[in-house]
């Protein structure tokens, strides 16, 4: 039997800020919370292509701020309009999605391997599983709530309209 040891606190302190934020464990949580919102809205899994916009939105300060400031009932179009008030932020979303593709894939893998999500390969969807996680920090909880809202918004539009609204290609 393999034994997995956790890094010591001194190893944790050597992680850069970038390594603490851009990691598959946080990404898995954010994808899971988005999938929960999506499922709550339409009762089926989130299409895998949509997962590729989660991290570029939530790990980018201006996008994350626009997400948290937009009311739940406003929807993806108003979020995109807020983000598009600085046109370069909206246009850069596609480039960030490409840059974060490997982290998105690693996050999906981590979420599936830890039974947070179920991958339905025939439908190319991720279904959130009902699990109990340790309580994250208040900031992570707030971000998780924003991801749930994002999932609801994504569920309310066909994937082609999401691509058009966010100016991304899947």
C-alpha cells in the first residue's frame, strides 16, 4: 500500500502565490461548484467545453470582480457587458482559456478522481456528485458561490450563445 505524505508547512511556505492559486485542487472545487449550479438549473451535467471558461473567469481579478458584483438574476449577458466595459478584459478571455487549458484539464481530472464529479463520456458532460468537503476559507466559499451562479447562467444559454456572449471558441 502506498503512503501519501502531505508537504510540510515549510514546503507550503515555499510555494509561490501563483502556485497556491493556480492549482488543480482549487480548480476542482471551482469546477464542482459551477457544475452544481448548472445541474440545479437544468438537471443534467455541464458540457465539458463550458468548463474551459470557469478558471479564466474566476482566476482573473477583473473577471472575478465582475462575476461577484453581478446579481444572480442578471445573467451571463449582463456579466459580459460589465466585463466588456473594459473591452480588453472580455477579448482576453479566450486567450486566458487557452493558457489555462492544461490547468482546466488537471482540475477536471482531480475532481473526477476525488469523486466530486462524474464524467459521462457519451454525453461529454460532468455531473456534480453530492459529497461533503471540509469547510474552505471564507474567500474560497465566496468564490464557490460565484461559481454556482456562473453555472446557472451557463445553463440558461445554448453553448453557441455562451461562446458568442463571452467571445470564446470551443
